[in-house]
C-alpha cells in the first residue's frame, strides 16, 4: 500500500484534515476552488472526479444535506472515505463511477476540478483531458445540465490551455455563466514535457490553432486558472 501523507485545509467552516497517497493530495487548484465555493445549507451536492474528497468534505462541513463524490480511481476513493471518517462527516458518500453517471437528478450544486491538460496522447489519468483538454469538462457540463434543478449551480475550475472558447460555448448553452475568480498559473516547458514527451510542442500547436491560451511575463510562461459558476436555466 502506498504510504499516506497528511495536510490540513483551513476553511471558513472549519479545518479539514486530508490524508492520502502524496500524488493524490489536493493542490493549489483545490485551494483556489475552495476560496470561491459557496454552499447553501440543506442542499444536494455532487463532486465528479473527487480525488481524496476535499471539496466534497467542505460541502458537507458547510451544511449540505447530502454530498456525493465520484471517482474512477479506487485509491482515491479509499482515501476519500477514510477522510470522511477522520473528519466525522456522515452526510457525504464516495462511490465509484465516471463523473456524474452514478448520480441521480435533483442536484442543487455540482463542483468540479477535473483533469484537463491537452496532450498528443493519453497518459496519466490525473492530468489528461484529451487532445484539446476538454473531454471531461464538456461531459461534466452536459451531465450537470441533466441533473441540476432549475437555478442549480455548476462551479467549474478551468485552465485557459483547455480550449476556453469551446468550454465557454458549451457552458453557456444551458447555463447563465459568470467568472468568480482567476489567477496566473506559471509553468515551464520542462514541467509539461515531464508529464508526457512532446506535450509542450502540442500545446504550442493548440495555441496556433486558437484552441489554447497562454502568454509570458517577467516570471515566464503562464496560463489563466479560472473559476466559473453556471446557473442552470
């Protein structure tokens, strides 16, 4: 069994203790999403691709009546379930399945932080989002529209290297969309090519095709990390 590491997340609703394999622990994107996530007490919430469950645990801690997290990775689900026990949260469950497929309709909030790095070939499922990065994002937008009640919300973390025009167009077909927050996320060619060979060259081609957005400043290359909220029409 992979050794577990532990970290703590201090939120407006209390501290969440997270344990899990080091490669699966929450990162800067999780913290950024937490800063922009509001949860109505008594609501029905789902998190597709929950990982170790931090966002789901936060929703439960914030007063959601019922939270369902899903993932395809058994190791992530095991850690998420242990984290629910560790944080003494009984109003959250974690089940195996692809995105929202195992979740029934009637949801009031979906929060999603999904793999969406574009790459020329499939690689680690924790990062890969398809050739333009949008495979899981578009599926989640579609499934959320089918399962959210009218006025229900989808809070979605999206990087600008994942065909932002395509994602925004899909989002706006079923939702009233607003930007909750954004920040620069710096990266290097070495970082991306370390994930899978040729990834940076693929990203440059995607930008040339108008399917990715990134720039540079005095610190180097960066793309925009954004949190969107869509309210279902």
